[in-house]
């Protein structure tokens, strides 16, 4: 069984995103951190990080290990280094994310922690706004579909979501299959779009990934909630791009149909983002719990 020192070093590298940052946090030299991490990888029989000039990116095994041991290491450190009066309780965590992701996945997954005394304060909004609030210390943790560029923030990959292009049956069946195969942008150009924001963030990404250009379509509705978008599309207002997990029930019931079926479905990653400074134990608990649940989900 790996020693506590090796696991603590692993956790510091995982949370800080680099060996040098972990060394600074632990009060060790970078070669010492490298050596301890190599010993742990040897004991486990597989690599835990992919090293590059940008830092240390965790492997799937590292994500799984961090989810299992993270809060336990924190609790053990507290038991060894502090008296009962110094123990940090499960206090308030300010969490941010998109309304649909919060409602359908994240908040239900965190319910077991609230029964243990955790208090959640949830802010809903767009990724860039939430990440700015995190940088300004108004939030503790953000579930983001955008990887932050700010070096003051640390992003841990959580899970991948698959996107599908859908419309109500009457609209989907009005598309010429032959033209769709030869000229997909032209074949779809008559469809009104239902979008998450004026910049068409999800739809634009799909069009560029699959068709190599922005959509020329008219935008019929803009609403920053994917569940509302699905309801409007079911009603026949237009076509949209949604995560498959949100569209699955409507696809199964026939309320919407796939408009386009790519060979390789486009994916997007959710990130758990904190400030680069070591988070409070309660924030670490929430993050590690979500990583553990996401590992069980597999993909969305």
C-alpha cells in the first residue's frame, strides 16, 4: 500500500496541475516531488500524469485515485496536525455552473454531502461570467464547459458530453437527404436556429467541427437554458445542438429527430475549476465527490 507521503504528493500535483507548484506547496524540491511521484507510479504499475511544458495533465487512473482518496487525505492531515478546536467543518461552498447542468447532474450528485452538513450557494450563468466571479473570489468552484485561460485558475477535466443536432420531426423530414450529403450547410440553411446565446457557442462549434464554417441560418430564439431550448425545439421553433443526455428522452419518444449524424460525434469537456491556491477542505470535498460521480457516469 502506498505511503501517506506519496499519496499527499500525488494529490498536491493533481490539484495544482504542475510538479513545481506542488513542490512549493509541500515545501519540497521539484526533484523530490518527481521522485515521490515516480515511486507511486511504479507501485501502482501505471502513469498518473502526462508531463508537458504546460504542466502535469492527469490520466484517467489519476482522476479515479484523486476522487477516492482526496477528502480522506484532507481529513487525515487535519486529524494529525490540528486539535478539535482547529478542525474545519463542512461549511458553505459557493458553486457556479450552467442552469441545465446544475439541475440535471451536479446538484443531485451533491445531495449526499448536504445531508452531512454541507451548505451550497449556487450561482447560475454563462461560463465566462462564472469564471470571472471565481477569479474575484465570489465563487469557490465552477463547473465550466470552457477551459479557463487565466493562470490564476486550475481546471480539472470532469467528463465529456456528446452533441447532437436535432429538430422537430416536421422540420427534420423536410431536409433533402441527397443535398445534406453533398452540401450540408446549404441543405440546413433554411432551418431557424434556437441558441443558448447570441454568439451561438454550441451551434457554432458544431458547424465548424462538422461543416467547416459558421451557420448562415436565421436565429429564431435565444435562451440561456438547454432545457428551455429543448422545449422550444419540440414545439417546432427550429433546430439546435444539444448534449445527448439532455435530448435522449425526446429522441426516444420521437419528439425530436436527429438532423445530422456525423461519423464521430463532437465532444465537449466539462471542467471543475478552482483558484490555483489550495482550496478549503469543503471545496476539495465537493470537487472530489463530483469527480467520483462523473467517473461512474462514464460520458454524457
